[in-house]
């Protein structure tokens, strides 16, 4: 009979979660930031009009990226190394801590960057699931 060895890693979640936002970088911007002479990035606001609000822009040189928050159906957990401590049933004198991990943040949305063409605002199509559902229902009638 074969035996199976398992190594369990204790997992816990911190009560005080930290706030993080993940920024999806286009490959060309990532390459610039990893270069020997990375550019300085600034965040500004686009002008608002009577019908449209302004939005955040990430800028470097002459390039501008519209910053949009998008939700993800699978949350991302940020983990931190930790170690177990004795519980009420353990003898603190003989207890040996084990390596473990603790979730310190749960990220449910990310920020995407959309390159803005010079002189014109790039139209960003927003397809929310309920809009898609409504369209399919209308097509079936």
C-alpha cells in the first residue's frame, strides 16, 4: 500500500485587512519602468464637460492612459509569511511554532490603463452583464 506524504501549510486571515489596488501595465509601459532610466509618472484629471465627468489619467511624456477600475470575479489574496502560535490546548513551554501564511488583503478590482489617442478621446465600451442579458432577451423576441 502506497503512503502519501502531505505537508500542510496553516492559513489564516488578518482581521485588519490592508487596502491595495493592482495596476495592469501595458507591456510597453512595463518595459519603460524596468529600464535603466524609468520615466516619471503623474496622475492628472481629464477636463470635464456638462455631459461627461472627468476621469483619471496616468501620464508620462506625451502619452496618456485613461485609468479605469474593473471588477474581477476571482478575488486576489495578498499573503504574508507568518507562524502559528499556541492555542488554549497547547503547552506554551513545549509548543513549536510552524511556518504559515496570513491573508492581509483581498483585492476584488484592478485598474486598467487605456492608451488615449492624441486629439481624441478613445471610446471605451462598457458591457455590464445585465446589459448583455437585456440585449439577448430583446434578440429572442
